């Protein structure tokens, strides 16, 4: 009868506590920086320009990767770096607005409605109908027209122009604060058709 002797176990030499802590902290910072830089980041809403959809101090997750694979769509709520015009006015923080006009679209605001390519769009998310007339303008190539949902109290494209594609950071995907309003940020589906009662 043969027997197998158990080899004496070699215990792993414990790592230095401080070295282990530094490694863990370094990995955590690397992951956090990588996720924030390339995939998603948290943002808060500092003003009422997107009321009633987004309230002041709402906290959102911004998807930064989707637009690497697809173009922004009408109705997306986008976060973007200031345009050259805004930088010249000393704005340096990112803006958040709703994307209304795509490259090549003709956009006009009249009679309390927004018209895209001569057709009104239904907007059931507005604080109030716009009380101004603006346009028509054609959105340039590789640019977008953005407006706040609080149309009459929003510093947006109808003041300072278009957002170049490269300025767009990402789109608002999820509200994580306050807890009583946690959920996805839904994008309306627009059907452009003549709905005016004339």
C-alpha cells in the first residue's frame, strides 16, 4: 500500500499594510478617473433653465460613451462644454440643454411653438410655451441647436448660437438624487407632422 505524504505548506509572506493600502487606493483612483473620463460622470443642476424636467440640485449620471457610436438625437438632454461665444462671455462650466435642431434642420420659434423644417413639434415637457419669436435659422453641419425646457428663462441657442459636435460631452441618462425622483431621463419621440389647427 502506497501512501502520499502531504507536503508542508508554505505560507505566503504577508504584504506590508501600507503597501497594500497604497495599491488599493491607486487602483480605486485609476478606475474612478477612467470611468469619469471615458464612460460616465455625475453632474448636478445649478439653475432652473431645464424646469420642469430637471429641478435645481438634481444629480444626474451623464453617459459619455454612447455618442462615440451614434449621433445625438432630437430630444436628448445633452451636456456640453461652452462654445467660443460663451467662453468669450466668461462662461467656463458645462451647460445642459435639450437638443432640438440637428445638422441641416431649419428651426423657427413662433406663435408659442418650435417649428423644425416648417413643422411644429409637440413638447409636453415645457415649463411654458415660448413667448418670443426667433428664426428661422438652418443648423450648420456638425452642429446642434439646443433649448432649455424652461424656454422663457433659458440662456440657450436662441441667444448665442449652435453647439459644435466636438463640444458635446454626453447625454443625461439617469437621475440618482433626490431619492423620490430617482429614474431614467426619458427622451421624447418626435413625430414631425402638421398639427396646427388653421
